[in-house]
């Protein structure tokens, strides 16, 4: 566990980020890879993009904790719960994974059971 990865504060700064990170998000170091694992609900494309912005901001904070040479190895792992068990969210999950502007993302989906 790496609690600094989910901290609301940049290393060396007093002020906290205003971005609300999900409480169940955790920071890990998997070998050489700094990782943030967070849940995300698929309600709409706009909601998914807003959630990704929060997680991107958090990864920037996490990067302040570890060596700069490792910043290209950082990952966000998203644990998705689809709100509609019949919806096909593969397209938006693919868009999230292919956006490597801040870091790599891995998206896994578990459909809710009714």
C-alpha cells in the first residue's frame, strides 16, 4: 500500500487538492509500477470523463511522491460497475484505456447482478 499516492497533497505543499477522490481508491506499487486503483460507475460518457479528470489530477499528485524517471510507468486501474447490465460500454472503456495523456489505464468491468 502507498497511501501517499491517494493523498490530497502534493509533496512539499501544504494546500490540498479540491478534487474529490473516491474514498475506496487505493495506492499501490506493483513492482516498478506506481498504481492507483479506483472504482468508477458508468452512467454516461460525460460522467466517465469527469471521473477520469479527477483520477488524472490524482496521478499528477502521486507523481510528486516518486522518482521522475518512473512517471511513464504509472497506471490507473479502474474497476467499473455498469449501472445498466444490458449496456455495451466497451467503446467508452476503450477510449479511457487509449487516453495515455497522463498515464496508462486498465479498465475492468463487472456487471451488477439484478
